[in-house]
């Protein structure tokens, strides 16, 4: 089984040895409840680095609801088993007191990129992300960090934060991993009630069709009503957004007249699902 | 003369070589207009490190008034001459576009410690400090960073930020350097009108007397009226605060019934002066 470290002192001692030997260190930051999406990040990290650390930390600061934090799946033993065949060097699974000790008072924010999409519906969420992620980068001393495109806005925000703070880490984006029916893998999928699972696949189906229409020159506003109706018909309770955004700035677009991304967030069976695809 | 680097790429290339050789790197972050206070930091850095970088960057984000930013002295040539005898390895003097390139969107804040004292009178000031300082730490890759106790609240805030973000740098506090009459050295002193210079010394005189009384068991509220009156009589236009704070938390105190610091900010000849002393 992969060794689990719980303190940054133990982690630093390990990493210092690696760095001294000139080894390239990769990190895959996770909140646990690992699935094949995470494991694809691990595979990419193994290919690009000499040493790989998987972090497991359910970060309270990025949950904007106490019940969401409480319900979030915690499966450390199963996570360690899943990671075992991949040759990960260390699992770093600190407790909250190791990340936010008594007196902790600092927060990191990114403006602009965080303001729409999930940022509009989850107040404080991205501040929580951009406060914990630099800590994980600096605690692990990673040279490269692997993030999934499934959390596309998070990927842009983290990339901006790391560049802005001059953290010497390369952010490596990795493609979304999907179920056979297209559903993007997410730790939240296990919370979906059984009778909603089939409908969940409509999220990617709708996203793909709207993206195809946009690529053909269509205007988003003329597509979104029907797209939302189709999701509601499939059992979704609510569509938070279905937005076309410019790659890089995440500026809103109506037509895909430049590199763009179509992003969606919707609730199904009390679970918030997000997904996105490239357009054009 | 000491070599001046202007880009973080050039700086990183230099520091990488030092780190590879196992050398300990120290940084003295400054806004230029160097005086003997800065030079005492340089001396401490030389004693504690193999390599010393002095950074000179007038950080626009930490000025809460455009005119204050404009008036701030900029004396790079003279600064380089002053530093020359000290064996500093590199002066890093980036332009604003190197620190805040197009698209920069991140800010770092510390709560609690920043809320009173200068934080109450200079909105946004400490956010500016805690946004630029981690960048300077990470751009220089410094193992140790030297700060003067003259900016006592800043020292506490920077120490908190570096610990909270897990930046692997040791913050080394250095004692305030004073003129013969007690005036704490500050880059702002050159802006004092000639006829106010004598009165300026009253700031430290008053601070020392109040600190002595507090050490003897006095209560701050019973001393502050007379102390302020004495400063006004010496020509000060306004006393912003004269506060007793607990070491560590900066919690307000009335009696020095634990390790404490007495801090003052006051305006003289249109210049804002600050100072502080240990109590007890």
C-alpha cells in the first residue's frame, strides 16, 4: 500500500530528499472519493514526473454549505487501495488542523475569472480553493500539478493564482474522463439517487449538441431555452447556468467567434453536477 | 557596483545556481530610498546568509493615496551606491509590469492583525503588502527575509502570511535604527519640512516615556491625553493612534500585564510618521 503522511513536516522531509536528488515532483490535489478521473491525473503525473504525491484533503473553506461539506464522501481506505497499483510515492492526507492551525488568518482571492459561472452560485467557493491550493503547492514543493478540465473554471482560476503569486509550479490540465454514456466522472456522482442516474447522461448529451450548433454558427440565446427544457424533462430540478465563455478570460460570448468553452451547472436528485466542452 | 536585475527570469536563473550549490539566500525587501535602517537589515542578511538580494520596488498596491505614491522618494542610483560596500549579490529592481503583468488578478489578505493601528487608517494598505511580499519571496526563492521592527504591524502581518501560505522562508525581525535624537529612520523622513525636524524627535521621546509609565503599572487611557497634547505642542498636526497591543495577537491592552508593544502614528508637516517600542 502507498504510504500515507499526515503532517507537512513529514512531507517536507520526504520531498527535500527527492529535490536534493534532482527529481521532478508532481502533485495531484484531490478531496478523496477517488474515481477514474483522478486516476487519469495520476497516470499523467507518473508519466511527467519522477515522484508523485496524491493529496487528499476535504477543504472546509471551499464548501459554501455545511450540509454539502458533511455529505461529501470520505473514503480514505478505498482511495488508498485505488491508488496502490499506480506507483504513487506518497498520499498526503492532513487533518484540518495541519492545514488551518490555530490563528490561521490568510485568504487568497482571484478577481474576474471567479465572478461568473460557479462563482456566482457558490459564494466563497473559489476563495476557499485559492487559499488551500497554494498551501498544497508550497507544502508539497511540487514542480507540476495536475488538474482535470472537468472543473474548468477552477483550472483557470488556479492557473491564474499560481502565475500571479509566482509559485514555481506548472499547472497541467487533463481531459475530463466520462462514463460510457457520457456522464463526467465526479465524486458527487455516488450521491445521485439511483432513479436519476439515467437522466444524468443528458447533461453531456445536451452540452454536446449545443456545442455542435454553436460551432455551426448558432447563437447561444436561441438554443438555451430548449436545452434547459430538455434537462428539466430528463429529471433535473434546476439549471444554474449554460454559458459560452472565451478561453483564457472566461468572458461571456453569444457566438463561438473565437476559442470558446460551453459550461453547464445543474441540479439532479439534490446533487449539483457541472460539465463543460470545447467549442469550435 | 552591485548588479541590478530587472526581470524575474534573470533573477530565477541566478538564484537557481546558488540553490544548486546549497547556498542560503537572504532577501531584504525595500521600496528604495535606502537609509541606515535598510543597511542594518543588509548587514543582518549578510551575517545570516551566503547570498543576499536587496529588492527595490515601490509597490503601487500598498499606497492608499495616489499623491503619496507619487511623492514617495525614488533614488535608485543613490541606493545602489549605498549598497555597494555591503557585498550584496544582486539588487532586484523590477518595473511594475514585471510584478503585476497584464491580467494580474490575485490578492492576498490577512484578517485580524491588519484590522487596527495602520490598518484602520490606510484602507487596502496591508492587502497591498501581503499581495506583493509573497511574490517577492517566491521570485527570489529566499530562505530568509529581513524586516525592520519599525513597521511592527507589517512585520507581524507578513510573518502570519508566510506561515499561513507555507512559504518556506524564515522572517527575521531587526531592531529599529534611530537618529541620535531618537527619530526612527524612515524613507519618509526626507519629506519632513526643515522646520519640523526638531519636533519629530518628540515622537520617540513621548513613546519612551509612556512606555516607561506603562511598565510601572500605569493605565494607557490615563496617559494618552497628555502624550497627544505634547505631540501637538511639538508641531504634530494629528495623532492617529497611540495604542498598547499584545505581542503576537496585537490585541488591545490598557495595562502592560503581559508582553506588549506601544505603537504610535502621527502626522508632522504633512508626513505620516510611525514608531513603536517594547513595553515591560
